[in-house]
C-alpha cells in the first residue's frame, strides 16, 4: 500500500469527506514534490474513494508533473480566488464535505475560515497529525541512505568551518566560508540557519550568528545542517581556539561524556524519557544540571525538527528506523556554551550516526 493509499484508507475509516493537507513537508513526503509556496496556497486533497489532486500556484504545475505525479494538478493565478477553485474541484467530485480532516497544528485560522466559507456547514473535526507523524517516524532504507549522504556533507562543512576560525575574524565569516565551500560542491541549501557562536555568545542556545569576533583561549560552537534530495542533516560540535580555561574544559568533558553515553545507550525498547535521563543525570551529577535547559533531542528526516521529542515525560519506545538527534548542552552565561550533537538512526541492536566528525575536543586556529 502506497503512502497516499494509507492516507486514503485513514480518511475512509474515520468517515471524513476529505483530507486537506497543506504542510509543504507532508505534501513532499506523500507526493515527491517539494516547494515552499510562501504566501501562496499549496494543498493536497485526498478523498476516501476518489483520486486525490494537488492544488498549487500555476508556476508550479509543470514541475509537479515532472515528478511523476499521476493524478490531477490544478493551478491558479495570483488574481484568482484559490478557495473557490478548490471548492469547485471538490464539488465536481460530488462531495459536499461534512467532516474535513487536516493537520490541525499547521493550517492557519484565516485559511481554514476561507475554505469553510465555500461549503455548507463543514466541520474541521478530524486531526490526521498523529497518523502522519507515525508514518514519517520510521524511515525506510532509501530515506536513511539520503540522510547518510546529508550527514557526509555536514562533516565536510565542519572541516571547512573549523579552518575558518581565526582570532579577529567574525562568526559570520566562518559561516560564509563553510557555506561557500558547500555551494562549490553543489550543496545549495542548508536545513536551517548555520550557527557559529564564539565564547560567551555560545551560552545563548538559540542565539544567531553575528559579527562577534573570535578571540584566543575560548570555545566556539558550530551547529549546522545540509539538505540532500529533501532530507536533512543536523549536528553540533564545539572546538577550542587556543587554550580553554580549566572551567571551559570541564564543561566540555562533562557534555561529551553525556553525549557519548547517551548515544551508546540507544537501542530498541528504551524509551525517549529514559534516554534523556541518561544524559541529564551525568550533567546533573557534575553540578551543571541547571544549565542543561532543553530536551536531549528531536526527530529528524525531511525536517530538522520532527516527531518525536527525546525528553522527560515521553514514554515512546524506540524502534528500528527512528531517527533523532542526541544533543546535550551546557550553557553558562558569561562563561561558555557547549553543545555536542549527532543525529542517529536506531538499528536492530543499537544505533548508527549520520555524522562522523570527531567529538574529542578539537583545537583550531
């Protein structure tokens, strides 16, 4: 049964008149067509007993056909009313939707209301999110191969990024050099904004790369990912420029122990909460628990943050084919920030990482 057929079957079993999907990543997963429609409307409409159709900006129609999509594609021009056109396609199939399924965490209220206005008393009372999350959770061999290739390009990026760290240069210059090196090899897209943070700036886990200059005797944090054929990589390393202080080295060693121990513990049957606790207990025992302020990891695949969360309270049992990050961090304001991360896929008896850059403290500059 194809992925689309599984959605069609779910639609029928839940007595939905139709399933309306508008998350571009979900559409790419189900159809092979990937696009960011920005402000325009992109949707995949699936019925319980009729062929689905893709509704897209007119400028995307030919590209969709080239992917091998064998069902109808409906394009619209910018001046046209997309909601009326979608409704027309639905009514042509003699459907007056009473129950519409959708990914409730994705569709904007304004768009839901615009779609609802086209029909008589429709109810958006079915959420297919969990079903799709479970579909995407277990990766196929083909998906894992793509993730492995994306991981190799992450390793390539680390090599060039580390070489760009010199006292007096900026975080931004290091990002420019590593991304330029990737682009010369044909890797044109990053899975998220590349993060390079120097010294105390790295104590801001979601801080942005800026014009902070590298200085001797400090740690530098890298967090980056690439995209290969729709699948992403995501990894973090922290390196030393010059000689770090004893405190910085201690923080690094504790974080490294937590990361290595957790990664070695991954196996089918362990829960997400148990894995988080393995790393967190090491950091807490060392006296840095209050500075580990995020979950241990997140799912990854076509998106850099997918289901599931590897965190306290999540009793999801790990299974072969699941892919997620293991990224403990210690962030002490004014002192340093350290994060070490690999994404892995669960195997029959353990796990394998997608990135292989050494995690022992690397000295650069």
